[in-house]
């Protein structure tokens, strides 16, 4: 590795770090973030029981638990783990692309990952997705090393790395398998039967190591079948996935046309240039497969089981897409297609990142400001009632001493996702009804998302809990924090 390459990757990592730490402490958290925090605070035994009843494996929560032990539960520190994992994933893609298409292509790919709004989003999220993409990319990197060195040298280190990373992916996310099977399909196309047999043996070891967790997966899949609200994908979802990979979503309505046009333009230019590289026999086929196969498998699976076509499930594919863009830039530089692709992704970052840093609407409403307001209002004997867990968990993180409870989701509804075992692991239980939640408190503060009220209004109904409060109590003042409402009621 030359000095130029070392300095270039160091500069790219620094750029990626800077973009990932902007608003690291001021950007609010959502329910999923708070869930991760409260579960990771528990013992390993409780984490296992809580995740076994949920839909995700426990590895990320184990790591977050240890990370808390090193530096506490401050938001900047907690998010630092995901930042670190995201930067390591950037390095993994750099090395993978460099092996497949050369060092220059690897550097361009790394630069696009450094500024990617989607990758920066997951670098600041307190969820397992940065760990997932790191495990999947390093798994692919070890496979590429094995494939390229098949004719000589000892491979035990690479095989051990592949098994370790594959096992880590399986203990991180239940959809990890859609990337782990990619090398099998690649070797089938290459008709490399001996390498395929060895890979299958390594994957058998991965399955054996993951077996203690795999026994829980059927129950988790059954939960997904009735407790989640994702729809079967169509053209709209495919276009949304492309936009998310380019600029991320959501976007304000005024920016949607620009985001859509830019995403489609980049996709067309990249595909056209990749076809040309294919004719020149310089196309990195494995990288193309990594970008295409996982989304296609998830798309097909969404018609066989509960829809699972979500971008989080094929994050490694979105990185491969950026990797292919880096390959085209390296091959065509300094011609117009290279400039178009580079300028397009820079423009995408310019559109997506300001929205990301400042977004404070459902489900990431301004809970910290809401908690501070309640801390100044709530008196002895008062009670805060959250309409659901989505506002309760984040507010509890910001104000753990406030007297607050949350109402249970309708049993069996698509929103009924907080399993009893997860509740027990965190010692956080919902109230079955409004009477139990209110008790004999003389003053109540009801916290509800405006979008929830709008959904009832669109159905020609009034929110049942709100209607009950209005019939039993005298209404006080209403405080609005963007789309989060706090309604005061008194006897």
C-alpha cells in the first residue's frame, strides 16, 4: 500500500467521522433506540430472554451492554459504538472493492460511503444495523480472499474469519442469511464445486455455532407473521429503496421530486456504465451479485411469508451499490459519467444530511423538550399517561424520575410488538386500561402523537382514551411539541 493510498483512506475516514458525529448528542432518539438502551442495561440472561421474545438476536445488545460499562449511558457515548462499527464497515468495503476492482475503485467507494446519508443515519442509530453490515461485509471480504487465493497458500485464517463473521451476522439479525448465501450462488454460477463444498462445510459450522439462537427463530418468525405492518413490495417500494440508498428518506415534500430524479439518474448512469464494463470484461461480478441478490431474495420472500423487503435487511447491498459506483468512477475518470456520479452522490448528501440532522417528527419527535416541559409542570400526585410505548420509552430515557406509564397496545394488533418476556426483562409493563393508568391522581398529562388523532379522525372516530378523559376530567392546557401533544386534565 502506497503512502498516497494510506493518506487518502485516512482523510476519507476523518471525513466519515466528522459527518457521523454532527448532532450526535442533540439529535433525538426514537422508541427503538430507547428499547435498545433499556434492554442493554440488563444482565446477559435478561437480554437473552428479552430478545428471544422479540425479533432480533442478542449480539448487539451484548456489545452495547459492555460499551455502557466502559462509558455510561450518555447519548453521545452510546452512539459512539455505532459510529465505530460504521467506520469499520467503511474500511471493510474499501478492502473488498480494492481486491475486486483495484485500489482506486476502493477509495472512491469508501468516499461515497463516508458521505452516504443512509450509512450516517445507521451510524447514529442505537440499533444493530451498523454491526450487521460490518459482519456481512467482512464475511464477504474473507470469501473474496479465499476465492482469489484458491490456487495457493494456507487458507485457515480466511476460513476462520469467514466462520467468525458469518456467526456474528447470524447473532445480529435474522435476515443476515440473505447475504450469507450469496457466495454459494456465486460459486454455483462459476461451477466451482470443490470450493462450494468447502463453503458449505464452513456454513455448517456457522449453523452449528448459531444453533443456540436458531431454536428461537421459528417463534420469532411466527410473531412477525401477525405483529408487524410491512406491506408486500411493488414498484413503489423498489423506487423507495433506491432513494433510501442514495439520499435516505423521509424528505420534505418539496425535496421529493429532486430526490427521486437524482436517484433515478444516478441509477441509470451507473447501470449503463456497468454494462460497458461488462462488455470490456472488467466488471466485478461478485460486487454486482452482492448489490442485486439480497434485495431480490427479500422481495421474493415477501410473497412467501410476511413482507420483509425493508432496506435494513439488505444494507450490505446498498453498500455494494456504492461500491459499484466507485468502480465506475475509477474506470471512467475524468470523463463525464464519473463526474456525474460523483456530483450526484455529493448532491444527494447535500439533500439528505440536513434533513437527517434536524428531523424531529414522528417517530423521532422532540421527546427531550417534552420531558423538560413535563419536569417543570408535574406536581406531587400527578400522573403522566402515554398513549403508547412509542412516546413512553424515549421520554423515560430523558426523564426517568417522572411518574409516567403507558397504555398497552391492542392485543394481536399490528402494533402489539412488545412481547411480555421483553417487558419482564426490562421491568417495564404497560397498563391494561385508562382506569389503571390514572389511578386516583388529581391531575393527568396525556401524551399522544398527532398522527394517531388524525388516523381516528379519518376513520370518523374520536380517540377512545381521549374521549374517556374528556368525559371524566376537566381539560386544561394543551402543549404541542411538533407533532407530539401533551394534554392536561384535572378533576
